[in-house]
C-alpha cells in the first residue's frame, strides 16, 4: 500500500525510513555484543514486548536482559526531544508493568535512523544509550566512558 501524502510528495523516502527502522526489530548478536562491551551482560532479548496491568497498556520495542540488568530500547525513525521525554516516563514505570524485572537495574536506549545532533546530545545527557542505524548495521554512539543511568 502506498503511503498517503500530498501530490508530488517524496513517499519513497518514507518507505525507506520505515524499512530502516524495522531493522532494529531484527536485533541481533552484534547489538548484544555492543552492550556487553559497555558492561551490560545480555543473556536474552525480547522484541515487541507488550503487557497490560491495571487497565494500562505498555509496550517495549526491545528488551535485552541478563543477570540483574536489563536495557529497554525505544525505536524511532526520527528521534525528537519529546520521544526522549516520553521514553523516560515509560522507563520510570517499567518495574510496575514488568514485575519480573523488578530486581534488575534498568537502563534505557533510544535507536534511530535520523536525529538532530542536539537531540542525540540530550539523550546522552539524560543517561540513555543512543544507537544509530547506518546502512545495514547499527552502533552505539555514546563515548566509550559513558555510564548509563539506572532508572528507578
């Protein structure tokens, strides 16, 4: 189905962006290895995790966990400041929605195809891992000495 837009709009770009974002759904061993190099042991990965608790719906795009740590990943085609804020709000409630991870240290990561550099810096300052898609792969863009924030 062709995406809708004004006559003459460049919808090819939109389709490519969606396909690129879908690559994150195919989280692979390389992303686990990237996190392990940053000190987070990953033993299992769950994609498209959804839950309902107390009448509220909760969804995570990716959850990578191991031992007593877990990284929740929010995937965006274009990362915007409001996406970072909303994701932080979601992370603040993750233990209440996913009680199996109540004893884990929870870190956050945002993955994107496109973002203004100021938004990337903001996400890093907020203590999130930042993952950028490039071509057919993705990589963590945080500095090597970055220490992620553990969310309550």
